[in-house]
C-alpha cells in the first residue's frame, strides 16, 4: 500500500515530469509501472480464513466421531437350499467381480440352507458367487446378501 501512495504522489507531482525530457519521462514511467506490477504480483497467498492449518503431528488430527476407520466390512451370505431328495455337494466361492480375490470358499450341500460370514474391502460394491456352473453377480448394498441355487 505504501508503494501505491508513493507512486500516486510521484505521478501527481508535475514538477518532476516538467523538468525531464520526454525520453526520460517514458523511461521513468516504464520503471515505475514495472515496479508496481512486480509489487502487486508478489503477494503471499494466505489460507482461507476458516481453514485450520494441517497439524504436523498425526496424533493432533481431529476426526469426527462418526468417521469409520475400517477399510473392510463384514458380510453375511444367506444361502437358500433347494428341496431335492439327493445330496449334491460342490464348492461355493465368493470372489471379487474380476475374480482376482477369493473372499469365501466352502463345500456346501445344495439341499441345505446356510448362513456364512466373510469380509470384503469397503470399496467393493458387488461380488461374484459361484457354485459349480452357477455364476451370479450380487450387489453389496447392505451387510446381508442372498444366494440361491436356481440359475438365472
């Protein structure tokens, strides 16, 4: 602000400009404008007024009580068996949709009901459930998902 006041006093003082030649006036005006532009452009950026500074020590971080620190979630798979007179047994697997990760692997009889628990990463929104040739992609919108042996 001091520079702007000094500049306005300097420019308004006609005695300095009247005593100089035209070439010197242009040079002086160029120097003054360049200095003014540099002074205006070199402002320090301040953080927004309501933003608290980031603490350097992680133990000083304040987190909401409702924040969930878990990176996984527990899922209950409810399997509905078929009412058939034979005991068919096969491997039921719960995998990631790209089939890279196996979350659950268990031998089950097709004519029985089961409740199984497994854990998936929090980011998973669906899982692939296989039982022999049966393949179903199930959405994981709640902590309980349902599977039956009827092919789609």
